[in-house]
C-alpha cells in the first residue's frame, strides 16, 4: 500500500467523519469535497453515481410521504399504540416489533418519532424503566431497513448482486433478513428486559420525582394518538400503499416469466408502481402534495438521496481506482474468511449513517474480491452500525422523548443506552442470517 494511496484513503475517511459530525445531508455534501480532491487534485477518473438506487428512493419516499400526508401514517401509529396499550407489561418485546414492522412497511426508520413518546408514556405508567423498551425500539426502527421491499439497501443489494452474477430476488432477501432480524431483536429485548434498576429502586429517578415540578413533568402528560379521528381516506391510502408493496413482491417473483415485459428491470418496476400508488392517493385519498413534501418522511428520504449520492460516488471513485491493489491485499483474508466482510460493512456503517449507502459503496468491492453472493446475503444485517456513535436522529430523539431520563447518551459517549441492544441485535441477526442463507441457498 503506497503512501499516496493511504493519503487518499484518509481524505475519504476524513470526509465521512466530518460529514457525520454535521448530519446526513452534510455527509453527502462533504463527500463531494472528498470527491473533488480525488478528481481535481489527484487526477482520478470519477466513478459512477448510483442513479438507479437514487431513483428508487425518490419514488418510494414520495409514495410514503403522500401516504403520510393523507393521514395513513397516523392510522398505522394508532394501530401500533392500541397493541402496546393492550399489553403494557410486554412493552419491552412489543415496542421493538412495532417500530420494526413500521419501518418494513414504509421503508424508512424515521416513522418512529410519533410512536416513541407513546412507548415512553406506557412504560412510565406501568412502572417499567423506559430505557428498556426505548433503547431496543430505536434499534429496531433501523434494523427494519434491510427487511423492507422498498428500502434502498434491499433494492441496491438485489440490483448489484444480479449485475455481478448472483441471481437473487427481493422476496428471497426478505426470506433471510426478516426472520434473522426478528431473532436479533428478540435477543436484544430479552437482554433489556431487566436492564438497569427498576424505577422504584433507582435513586436518581426517585430524587427527580421528589421534586413536585419534575414529577408533574414526568407523569403529568399523556402521549397518545387514540383521540385522533382517522378518516376513511387515510385508511384507503394505507390499502393502496400495501397493495403497491404486494405488487412489488409479485413482480419480483414473476417478472422473469413475463416475456412480454422482456428488458424491464426490477428497479424500474418499483419506480413505476410507487409513483402510480402516490398518484392514486393524491386523486382518491385527499393527499396534499404540498403537505407531503413538508412531512418528515419525504424530507428524510431526500436527505438520504443526497447522502447516498455523495458517499457512493466518492467511494466508487476511490475503490475503482485501486481495485487491483485492494484485491491483491485482501485476497488471502477473503478466501480464508469470507464472512469477515461483515466486519468491514459494520465498520463503514459506523461512519456512514445510511445502510443503503454502505451497500452501494461496499457491495461492488465485495464482489470484486470474489466473495460469493450467498455469503454477502448472509451478512447483510451487518450494514447497520451507526448506533455505535449515538449521533443518529432517531437515537437522539429517543433520549429527548424519555421524560424519566433513563435513556441516556452517557458521560463517555459510547456507554449509551443503544450500545448493548445494538451489538446484540446486529450480532445475532448476522449469525442467524448467515446460517439461514447456507441452509436455503
């Protein structure tokens, strides 16, 4: 490895590190600075930006954003709240399942912001330490990304794998990721079940509620969506959205047999279906386009577009330039221990707050190293590592929503409430996915 190669790698890592300090949008923009230095400063040939993945994200978040504008998201949150309030004693297990499946349906983890205050409220009213369900529920909201048929990470994995000779479909990916990630989440929930002191034995919490003002703040408010009236048009938007997801899965299974659609790619199918579903919601479900683009789902999706655009383009430029040297350096390791690529995916994800960006940036490199597609599918859950440094919006929001103060970042940054459930969930999910893939494929 030459000194110039090391310097250029430090430029790439520096751009990612600086971008992570400012947030997801800055990750993409500041990666552009790294790209400019590589191209204009060192004369590298620019790589290829991941336009197919970007188009899919735009289509999917437009559809999800329109559903949110029509009130459909409120209905999904309300259904989840009814389940949680019906079984408050099981909230440490049910909370992560609800946030997980919301993400699976919508394709983004940013839908949990309305549900997280409800999880905290139920925990407090039941006397359960909120850190227990909140920590694992925040993790679950991001784990669901590799289990969603419209998430960029899943679609990118399928597209890149097919281009590299591993013929896998979206349903086959979900057949691996969903059961493995549920196993990981339940392992994390079990480890969180008795985590920390019970509220009635926690001296810090007891000192807080000894102050009447603090007690009123902690117990005085009730977060709920049950008092919100959901119109039929909102329910209809959910039906349209779910119908679109079903159509995506059906096409993923049967598209190769549809000879009259020869030449049509799955990424194009997803875009067509999602945009059509969004249009149907606007026409028949009273969804306001202005409200859709102002909503958190659409905005977070567009931020992801910029992040993936900059990060993946910079990474493709660097790795494409040094592909021969990288293959030579790593060939012995990946031949002997191909599963070790999971550690690389995880480490990159710690820097990049986007699982889709990790897949787009690192999967082509993994295939070029000769790692089999079966192995890469088995380690797909390892692309989630950005809980490690607690700067992701869902984690920070969860800390703020917990009025009890038990969900914390920690004095030493890494001793935060998301570390233990995150490590357990990703580790168990990856091991289970790897074993499932070996058995099935």
